[in-house]
């Protein structure tokens, strides 16, 4: 009784034993036959016997009862078989996880997005990601295009959904969506009665818009639209987020030119109307060439393959 107890106590030293010795033990214990175990390990019987002897000497216990006809486990051997079986099951699972992380099928990444992608595009991306890679945890952060470029460079985000163009040579982008700009107007504004509005009709209107520092793509698109009608917008209020812009329009600070998807932000104080001229808001997936890892590459490829040129489909604008 005492010797068996001491044998079990000594098993704790197995953690200091080379893993390949435990693997050899596992096969001999499984087959209870040195020759069969050696065949399964693709080796000959004599070196396998020496490895088992080395293991027993390292642990200071006897693991097998040996006779000319059979090999059976001692009490210590039975315990080590249970322990090593659990260990190899966990190890095999962890190795599988390592491979999945390397392949990008498991892990944690941070995806940034602009406000215009939130109501229509971002939920679809997250849903598809969960369907295809359920072990891939995607954290999301709302950032302007300018903030995303900085975050991609300092490594605080892995991917960004932003408004191109991006002039930073370290950032690579792929266009995935374009949608027309529309007008967000206060509910009681005279132009709210129109179904389509010419940009020239906005010449004397106060504007609410995102500042240039938030992103060149959106800012330049609005300026281009106004230049088509030979005027510069009178910007009365600025805000970075689309929801804030819509709220300011509802409070009669002015009108706003916004991406089509913004109309998914329903507000009782505004209406949305299409322009007679068409200029597109573009959305791109972006990453840093030096920082991108396998999991973010996998998600980027999924986004490009599934959502390239996705358009909300000109949903009907309602009051």
C-alpha cells in the first residue's frame, strides 16, 4: 500500500519529463505490447524499451509488470495512463487551436468603422464573420477615417472600414461599396416637399457636415458637389458622427449631404431626399501592410469576397 502511494506521489514529476517519453509510454500502455507499440510508432522494439526504462528511472517508479508473454500496468502506470490521456487530449486541442489561429480561423481582431457603415454594412459583415469563423472574435470601434489611419499605423486596430482615398503608403485599401449622396433636410423645410433636389437649390442654405480633419473622402465629395453648382457651402456646424449630423439637422442648424445609408438613422425631425446630380460615397476595407496578421487577412478576404460593390439598393426614402 505504501509503495503504491509513493509511486502515485512521484507521478507529479512527470511534468518535468520530456514529452516524447510520455508519448512512448502512452503507446505501450495502449497496446500493452512493446512490439505492437513500436510498429505504431514506426520504430523498433529495443530503442522503445530503452525509452520506457529511461522514463521509469526519471520518475523513480515502475510503470509496467513485464513477463515473457505480456506487459501489464502497475497502479502507478494506470494512473499515469489516465493522466497522460487527459494531457494529450488537451494538448491536441491546443495544437489545433494554434493551427486555427495561424490560419486566422480563431483569435481576436479589432475592426474600426465609420458612422455611415454602421446601419447597413457593419452588421452584415459581423453576421457573415460569425457564420464562417465562429471562433474569430471581432471587436468593433467607431472611428473617423483619419483616426483609423492613425490607429492602423500604431497597431491599435487591425482593419478599418473607411472612406477613401488614403494617401498613406503604408495603408492598403480595397473598395467594397459605393452609394450615392443624399440630402438630409429638416422636416418643415420648404425643400422637404420635393422628391429630388438639385445641388444648386442649396446655394443659400446653411450646412452641417463633418470637418476635413475627420476624413478627406467625405469632405472632398461634398465640396465637389457644391463646386458643380459654382458655390462653396456655408458650414454653420460641424460634427464627426453621422447620427450627430442628423440630430443637428433636426434641430434646424442646417441641411446635410450624407451617404445614402444614413437614412437608416430614422429621426422624426428630418426627411431624406435624392439629389438630381450623382456623386458617390465610397467605402473601403483598409489594413497596414506591415502589421496585418493571418486572422485579419482572413476577415479582409471575407469582406472583399462577400461585400465588394455592395450597395444598399436604393432603398425608398420615406418621410
